[in-house]
C-alpha cells in the first residue's frame, strides 16, 4: 500500500510542480493588481500586500469568504479574471 502511494507521488510530481508554479504566478499577479487598484480608495478593505494575497488565494481557490472585498471601480475586471482562473 505504501509503495503504491510513493509511486503515485513520484509519477505526479511534474504535474503538481507545474500546478504550484501556475498558482504562485497567478497569486502574485492578481494580488498586485488588486492592491494597486485599491490603493488610496476610501473604505477599502485591502490595506496591505498580505491582505491582497489573502483575497487572491481565497478568491482563486474558493468562492471567497467575504471578509476582504474590493470596492474600487477597476476591481470588477480584476475579479472576473481571478474567478475565471480558479484552481
């Protein structure tokens, strides 16, 4: 049983590595975009880069918790791209 599990992980390492690289690149691009789109907007819930990372990873992997919500005018376009590239 254990050998089958180890062989399965070894066989899927390239696919898993590619998935993680794509996830990290999308995370960096979308969190940077939303941070700069929200910069200086009154009532924004995204105040820092970690807030933007949290918003991007939660929005890419789930439907979002709703604790960090963008409020700017450019954010709808960014949110559409993020939700289209869900992992």
